[in-house]
C-alpha cells in the first residue's frame, strides 16, 4: 500500500550506510543534531569514547565548567594532603582553626598548581618537596592540555548556518516543488556551497519493510557565494519520489529529508559542513516563502533579515 | 535599452548566490575587501558574530590593542578590589597616599595575573586568598586563549597577492581583450593557481531589472607557478558579454568583474584564496600593461618590479 | 603452476609501489599496523627519523613516560650542578647530610624549571644566576614544545574503526563473494567513506616470481554515512582473480588483501584513513557474517553491537 | 638551430608562469631549493616578507639562535634600565661593583621575563613597578608566540624524500627513457604519490628566444604507496621533445627538468609536496640505476639501502 505511494519511476540506488532492513533499524535515521541515531555497545566505555571529540563538541558553558571543576578537584586533593601533613611545612601561620588550616592548604595548592612557584625548599620534609614538584609539573601539563583544547575548539570548522524550521511544498513554474532555505548567520564568508538532499523512507518491498534512499534532484545543487539566503528547490517532476504523494501522505508516511551542505570558509580555507533533517510531517503543504532580504534605504547595501527565515504564506 | 548592450549570445547560467531580483539588492555585490556587501539583522549581536573570525581578521595593531586593553582592564578590576580590601593584606608597605596605595594594588594584581605567583598565604583573609586563586586561574586561561589566537593568526592561510588597480581593454591578437594582472608580493611559493572571473551586471529582462552573472572565458584559467606576475586575459570574442560594448558603456553601465583566485601554498600545503572586484568604470579602455619583470644584470636571476604592477600605456 | 590458479582474465595494472620482482621483496607487504614492511638503512639514524611523526604515533602511556623522564633527567642534571656548587647559594638550610642536600638541590631545580620563579638574585655567584636563567628559559621552551606535541597528538586525524578479524568467502546472489566488515567504534561522525581493496600476490611470470597487484571490484565502493557496520563485498565474478581458486588455495597461496578506507570526519572537516591487511589464510571459506545491529526495545533507536563484529556462522 | 634540436611533434601548451620571453628571464627557472629564481623589488622590505613563512622555513639551528638572541636582547634592554634605576629597588645586595650590579639587574630581568614572578611591590618607585608589569606581560606574549611558532614548525607538512643526484638516459624496452628515482627517508607513510615532470627549455621561435615548457609523459604518473624507491620513467618516444637529441645536446642545451611530487602523508592526513630540478647537463647519458632494495636475510622483511640511491652503471 505504502509502496504505491512512492513514485515507481524514482531511482533509489544510494548506499546510505543505514542498512536496508527497516525491521532492524529503529526511529529516525538522524537525531535532532544531525548525528546518526545509533547507540554503540559491546565494548567498554573508554574504548567507545574519543575525549577530544567529546570536549570539542561541548557547549562553551559546559566546557568551562569541566575546566573549573578539574582545577577545584585537583586543588582539593592536593590541599587535603598538605592539610594532613600540616600547614606549618609551607610556612603558614598557625591558626588553631581546622577550617582555616584547610583553606590555607587549599590556597597553597592553588598557588603551586597555577604555575606560580612556591618559594619553598624544605629540608625536613622530602614528601612535601616531591608533592610540590609533582603538582607544579601537573599544573604545567594542564596548561598545555587546556591551551590545546581551547585552540582545538576555536579552530574547529563550523558552518554557522540557520535552516528554516520547515520545508514547504510550493507552487513552482506551474508545477510543485519541495523547498527549504538556509542563511549564513555570522561574520564569515562562505563560498562554493554544495548541497545534497536525500529522502530516506520506509517502504514495503517483496513483502518486507525496507529502508529506501533517494537522492533528490535539485534546481541548483551549488551556489557561488553564500551571502544571502539560499532557497534549495527540489522540483516534483515525474522522476521525483513525491510525484504521486497526496497532501495527507506527507503527514502519514514516515520519512526524512536529509540535507548535507558543504561550503568553503574563505577566511580559513577549509570546508565546513552542516546537516539538517526534516521529517515528512515537517513539510508544510501549500505555502511559499516570503522574501527575507531587501535593499537598504540608502540603496548602497542589502539587508538580510535573519528573523524572517521561517516566514511563509499559505497559497 | 541596457539589455541590448549585452551580447545576447553570451550565456548566463551561474547561480551566484546574490539573487536575481536587482530591485532587492543594493549597491556593489562585493565591498572593497571582497566580502559580500550584505548587512545581517534580525538576530542578536552575539548570535551574529563569530569572535574567532573577528579576532583573526583584525589588523595586528588592533589585535594587540585588544590584548593590552584586556590586560589593563582585568588588572584595574582586581586592583580596585585589592585596594578596597586594603593593601596591607598582601604585605605592601603603608604609604599614607591613596594614589600610591591604588597603584600598589594594581601592580600586585599584575603580578598575580601574569602567572607570576604571589607568595601569599594569608590566614586572616580568605577573600583575598580566593581572589588571588581566581585571578591566577584567569591568568592561565588567558595565556591559553592568547596562545591559541596568536597561532590562529599566524597560521591562517593568506595569499599575499597584489592585483593591478585597473583592468584594461587591450588589443589582443587583432581583437580586444579584458586584462588585469596579479603578482605575489611575499616570500611564499604559490603553485597551481586557478582563477575564475565572473561578470555581475544589472540588466532588464521581461520588463524588470535583474542581476545577471556571466562566467568570463579566459585565455588561461590556471598557471603552474605564481612566481612572476600573471596577466589574466578574457578575449572579447563573439560569446563574450562585452562583444557589443562601446567605450562609453564601460563608464555608464553598472557592473562588476568579480575575481576569485585560488593557489596552493607549497610551504604549508594549503589552499589560499584571494578576491578582487573591478567595477566596470575601473576598466581602462584602450591601454596595455608595461612589462614588470626583467633579467637581472648578471643574467642569472630575474627581477620582479612590484611597483610597476599598475603601469600601462594608452594605445 | 601457481600462475594457473590466478584467473588470467583478471587485470593487474596497478603501480603499487612495492616493486614487481618478488625475489627482492621479503615477507608481507604491510606489517600488522598497516605500515610498509620495509627497513631503511644506509643513512644515519637521525636523518632517518622524524621525531614529530615518532612522538605523535606513540601510545599515550609511552608519550607521558617520555615527558616525565625528560622532566626528571633535566632536573637531575641541574640538581647535580646546584648540589656541586653548594646548596647554600640558593638559601637552603644546611643539613649536614649529603643525600638531603642533593634532594634540596633537585627540588630547587624543579622549581626553577617548572616556570615557578626562584626569587634569587645572588650577587656573589654569577654562575648560579646564569644557571637559573638558562634553566628557566629551558623550562619555558619545554612548555612550548609539550603544548605543541599535545595539541598535535589531540588533533591528529584518527579513524577509530574496527575491522573484522577475518574476511569470509560467503554465498552471494547464487555465487560467491569475499566479504569483511568494518564499524566505527567511537563518538565520531564519519561520512562519505570510500574503500579501495587490492590483492597483492606472488606469482610466476615468464619463469620468474613476480609481485602482482589486482584492484578488486566491489559491490559498493563508498557509503554515505559510516554509522552502522559496513560489509564490504567483492563478488567473485569471472573477472575476479579468485575465480578459479579452490578452498585449499586460500590456505596455500601467499597473498594479501590490502584495504585502504578513507572517510570524512564531520566534526573536524578532515579526512581520516584506516588501513588493514588480511593474508589469504585469514579468509574463512564458506561462512557468513551474523547481523550486528538491532532495533532497540523502545523502537526509537538502533543498537550496534561492536563485540559481534567477528561473529559468523559456517554455511 | 637550437629549434631544430627539439622534436617539432612534441606539444608545448603549458602556462608555466615563468613567461614566454626568455630575454627577460635570467638564469635557472628554479633555484637549488626548488624555489622560483626570482627577486622581488619595488615595495618595502617589510611588505615583501611574511615572517611566519620565514621563521617556519629556517633550519632548527638558526631558529633557536633567533629565539635565544631575542631572549638575551630583551633582557639586556630591561637589565640596562633596571641597572640605571639602581639595583637596590628590587632588593639586591649592594656590591660596589658596576659589573656585578649590571649582572644583578640582567638576571633580575631574566626572572621577570621568564614568567617567574618577581615578588616585588615597591611603593616608592612606580616606574620599576610598571617596568616589571610590562616585562612580565611581554614574557607571557613571547611564550605564546614561541609556542605557536614551534607548533607551526613541527606540524608543517614535509615530504622527507631524497631524489637521485642525476637523471639517467637509460635503455628501455628496446628504446631509451629518461629516468630518475626518489625514495622516502624517514618513518612516515606516504601513499598515492603523483609526479608531474616538465621540461623547461630556451629555444628560438620566429627569430626570438622564448621559454618553452613541455609536460613529459611518464610510464607511471602515480604510485599507490611510496614505501620503496620509485623510479620515474619518461620514455623517449616520437612525441617526446628529446626524440632528436644527440648525446652532446644534453650537455650543450640549456634546459631544466622540473619535478613536482605530491604524496599523501597517512599519519597526518595531509598532502606533502617535494620539488626537484635537474638541469640537462645533470642527465647522465647511457647509464642505468642499480637496484637499491633487497630481501632481508631472514626473508621476512625488505631492506631499502638509501645510500645506493645514486648508484648506476654505464651501459
């Protein structure tokens, strides 16, 4: 039944990597972040994680929380040891208060760890000497690691693109077309953008449910400069898998429009990638996008209204 | 009328990304720096800016001004707090002068921030201890950030090319050609240079003004080694959009010759990009470039005169 | 004789770089790590080694062992010199114990080296002053070097793939095919994977033994997203070099199936590479892989069982 | 006359970037390091130099000499100022010796500059305070710069290849061929090597001397793995520019065989490039290379003799 909804003339020969047997594959192909919706198991957690990938993907807030927590934990550990040894070994004033003594030990540790030196050569207590030398060494290594991580985070190629929340089924040259739009949101200069749009759909074939993938032909598959918004258009022609879809089919059939957009970031000479996935029920049937850029008043500039990226009117 | 000026045989099928409706697009396509002449609005300033892109693009002078200002501001803030707490907590000599006291606090802060240690474990004042620990931690993070930014600035792929100020319409094999030239100015070794030249022009079509983009065919679109100057030549043949242009048309018609030059920087194995845009009134009609390199006196070397890049004679 | 085992219709025109004369080439083409099985000689050790390649390839454990050893050795050297000069020059308390004096000197050196300052301006002993200045300078340089090495190690493109331990000769559409599988094991997002599979084999030609290399045609040579396992399939058709192989031939003939897999790491926008080599006696004749992914219980996710990558059943 | 020496059937259509008019171009096209033999002039020295390219290309010895010199010069400058102010301001012991006083000031500066802190808050002398704050700030910036430069030097893609000193004109399948060889010398893993060989020659055309460039067709233009030596072969067929060359022509005619070799460094996933240029009088006529690799004694390994790269015998 579902099989008949799909245009039999549309060609599906993509090796998508998501497998063909839909009874083995559960849920959406890509999750909301555009990452594969797959959970790995069978080997240990530490073999399954790349810390560098993890730390570079984190939001800035979480990243700094981890850095600060690391700083506090290290100093609490060393501070506790210094406290147990006795604060007088590093020349602190005796306070007759355990709490104050602990804080003195903690802040002494901070000073050693933060590459600040410690002005201490205590002949009596070799253990304290070793501890200080180890903590200072650890501090230097941590500085090196954090420097590397920060640079890794800064320099990670990022596309800074915004996609419209919905794809539309719009009138197009007397026919229909699936459209969505994308715009650059930051002070970057993206050129030679290329987009590949794939339809992933679960359908019946030879009596069993299979995943099928169709690459959707586009009006333009590339654009010279991604300066304004780019409306990507898939005309629903006779060779489109959507050719025989009714309005209800978009709501009822489970499928995803998967988008991979590559562009060249002029400033760093590297390629940036952005992914997006619209499920079929995110396709608005019978609507068209409203313009989102306009000549500035003086006439010498163009203004791109990023808040209008989701503006459409029904037709 | 303008429509007739453009050679109807010239093909325009480029999806430039600047849109087709010229009544929406204002001013030049690219600004003087080769960046799109578009202003973004509709989302907050902080969502619209990539600080890393901003800081890497800044001139060296402005970048160091920002770094120094940051150093001063941080130390003024911490210095003020130290001053308010009282300078005696970090062992300063009492001066009975508020100005001197403030400076003592300021310079104490400098010392803590610049990863210099502070030799202070004050049992009385936990607040000062915390402040010092925080400032030292901040100092380390700032060192890591500045290291990353400096390396990012150093290693950013840059082309170091100089384009001639004008394009020329020169005689060429009994016909005419649009020419401009470009030369490497620094101690880099650029190879496999490729250039794409596009004409962007505003013209009338079906009664409304549209932006049209034409890729201009070139005599050579690539060069093996960018060691001397490269004169890029677009012959004005029957398929050129300039075929029916008169001398006045270059002055009166609004259009831009947009150049994208990619080359391979041998030393870093990366691709560098340079952009340039000549408006049509920057085309000098009836002139030809004078040679800008010459065999050195001894005969064993070649000298490239970079100050002659704009030298031409009228013909 | 061996010559007849190889399908004469299979084409071998690859310039593999391993040379044609098999009597000069010894052992496997690639060693277990996928690196060429070649020993270089004839030039000095230091000309033959790239320290950066060496230090970036090391396991984390060995790398930190080297860093720690370097820290200890430097401080033992400087510590010894400080000890010989006499510990009193840097203000240490006299201990009347040679061992304690040495440790004082060692830990003083640690403090100077670990960018910690030394609070010493000794007018009497210029040699100590110089030593401290040199060691502090060395400490800074070491910090810079270790920062660079750590970042180099972090950011080195790595594929994090696991190949099945064996290749299988499985039934395939009424015929046979050589199959192996590969799966991503970490939290990376690999796309556009491409694989090239080459058979390297020693055979007789014109009376002498030669190395021959055949590129094996595959069912799919690329996959859009490497999210689940990918089973790479070489159908044994009439044009395959394996067409006339018997079961025993796989055990007796010396040959290697060499795999090069390239993929695009979305997160860093770079290309990662993985290599693997199966010798022919690692091909299991008459077996097929068992599925290694399954829809999760809730149905909204897919689970990839990485411990099942080597699971097959005989057929 | 020279014109007749060149095979008129050989095609020369390369836009080499060295210009066509040989009376303007002096000496070899590329110098001994493979860089263009061009001197730039006409703009200021500082506009003509990219310091980053300069510092990354320097030999390690010269680079560290510059770093050490910078360290010494900065400390001599600050040391001199501290000396002029008077050493007592930073708590030095009075020595009644100008030389010792200067050294005290110098080493105090070293300590401040090397991120070591200075333990000084002098209420009397604001100028010394500022000086220390500035020098400490400068020290931190220098650390950041040197870290970036060192990493830039480490991570710069380098090919580590050795070319034979001479190209040979050897017998080849009953005909002749120009051959040279190249071998990897370090612990890198280079794959997918590609070579482009160009002949640059000065010849007479239409009565004036011109530079002509011919791309030389090769037996193999690429090799899968650069593990052993690679002998690059240009067969001298009817379409080769060398077809009508006599033995003397190689000695008398001025020309260069320019080689560009690109390979993929597996370990860093980047492209490395190596250049080499043989002048025609470096072609040995009538010789062939001797083998430079051999099966190891045990038979399980292959040994590449890098000292034999220049070994050939006359034929």
